[in-house]
C-alpha cells in the first residue's frame, strides 16, 4: 500500500522534511512476534500513518521489538505519533491473534517506553562542518 506523497511539507513560510527512527519493544521484552505478526503490525502501522498524514519509509522487526522509520508532518508531535501507532497496532494484533498470552494485567502488548531519534539525510558531523564553514560578515 504505497501512496505517493511529497517528501517535504510545504507551508506558507517553511519547507520541512521530518523523519524519526522509532523502536518499540514488547512488554517485558517477551518474544511474541513471528513473521506473520510482523506483517500484521506493518499493516496496522500503515493504516495509522495514513490517518495521521505520515509515511513509513522502512519497517522491520524481531520477536520482541520493531523498528520504524517514519516521515511525519511538523504539526504532529512524536508522542502523539507513538501513542497512535502503539494503540492501533496493539488492538489489531490482539484481535487477529487471540492466542497471544496476556503479558500484563492490562493486556498491554507494548512496553510503555520507546526510542525516538531524529533522522536526516546528513550526519551531525556533516552539518557541523557546514555551519562552521559559513563566513561571518566583516
């Protein structure tokens, strides 16, 4: 389900391209995912992203965690993005896989924590060198 979209967000006075690397782990790092469930997660994440005007650039996972590279609009905070991705995917995977054991009293699939790191096209070293190369007017 690849919907062509612009890679930048054009506002009246700005141009942005925001990309975040997210990692979600299962509750207690339990190994519950197989290849089929990873596919279900991807579908759930894509559905949530479509509603939030986001785009998944890359996705993959292992038995106890997943990695996402998501392009998102500037109006959307990362915490809201994460909350939507986790809740949507948890509901969908639990609905489709009733055999998954309850990992906690509240049946949470995901750990409350997550990893988020901004991701750009250039390394920090490249950006530092560019800024340092700017000439101060005399």
